[in-house]
């Protein structure tokens, strides 16, 4: 069982390159950071966590610049978005950003994606909230074309361009793994259609083993091999060894542990509690 960690990556927290070095020294698998370009001051959309929006959400650093710093400080650690709000980006620019990060890190980037929950935040970027999933799919498909074709084109409802040339290409072939967040059946259909992996949040899975089986059925029905789908579980609520063992038995091969937003010493003490757990679980 691979063990990685999610960091709030706030501007008043531990520096990403510092955390990355500490994780690599302890032989952990990966570092994940999220994305919010901003938080609307209106706060009309309620936080899905059911509480007031935690302070770090107002202080997220840019994920790609942060991960570039993390990559520069390490040699083997996987760096990843968990999640990137793809619909907040121009797809041609984002394709260049992802390819450059994968290029400079030597092929260590994984691209966790999602549609987002904050209606006002999304609509400040110029599109209707209800269109985000179709827009997300088109942008991912367009980026795949940019990463894999010498002269890429794409024609969709929202994304259109003709014969463009963009380098660098990603180091990973054909491109970095794309992992879908979300824990619904629709999320599984999106995995089957255009993603390489699935990374649900633990608190949203009532029966992890049943959902993994449903994922396998949906992916298989789509003509793909479900054994090739990367399965990561985002552990925000269930972070004990027993919980992670249960997720492994359900079929997940990586646990992404949510870090507390605390001072450096407290945070690293928390990390140390997971040293050796992946090997123990097997």
C-alpha cells in the first residue's frame, strides 16, 4: 500500500519544498496539493464539509508552482494535484503547464482533477456552473491531443482550435496519469471515459468494496481493462491503520492522508506516525 499525503499548502503553512524533502526522506510515495484560485466573499455556496469554510481554503498557494518547488527539492517523490480545477484554466495553457512540470520533474507528476463545488468561484471564471463537467471533459480531451500529437486539433462545444504545435511533451507516455475525484456513479463513468485512475474521498464512500466493483463493471463495459485503473483513496476522515487496511482489502493501492494544518513540528510528528505502515499493510 503506497502512502502519500495531502497538504492544504497554505501560504502560512510549511513550504512545499520543505514538506516534499521530509516525505522523501521517510520514503513515502507522494505529495498532493489542491487548488482554489480564490474564495468568493459572498460565501453563498455552502461548504460540503458541513461546517464553516476552514481558514486554509482562503490561503491556497498555486498548485503547479508549489509542485515545481517540491520537484526541485526531491528525486523520486511523486508530485500531484488533488485536485486541480481544470475548468478554471485555458486548456492550451494548462497543457503547457502540466507538460512542463512533468518534463522538469523527470516524469513524476500525476494529474488529479475534479469539477469543483463552489458555484460562485467557478462562475467568476466565465462559465455556467452546470456546464462544468462537459467543459472539463472537453478540456481534458483537448489537452490529450496537445500532449500526443505533433499538430493537435480539437473541435467541441466549448473548446476549439486548429493545428497547433506545443512543446515540451510530457515525459510520461502518453501523458501523466489523470485521476478523477468524486465518489458517485457518474464519477465512475467519467473515469471510464477519459481518466486513468479514480481517487474518491473516504467520507463519501459508504461501501468502498462495492464501489470498486461497480467501477470495474463500468470500466469493463466501456471496453477498457479495469486492472489498469489506478485506485487511490483520499483519507480525510478515516486515517487509522485499520481503516487504511480496509481500503486496501477493497482494492485501493494508495492512501492519500490529509495532513493537519498545524505548525511544522506537529505536522511532521503526524507524518512519522505513518512510517512503515504501507509495508506493513502490504
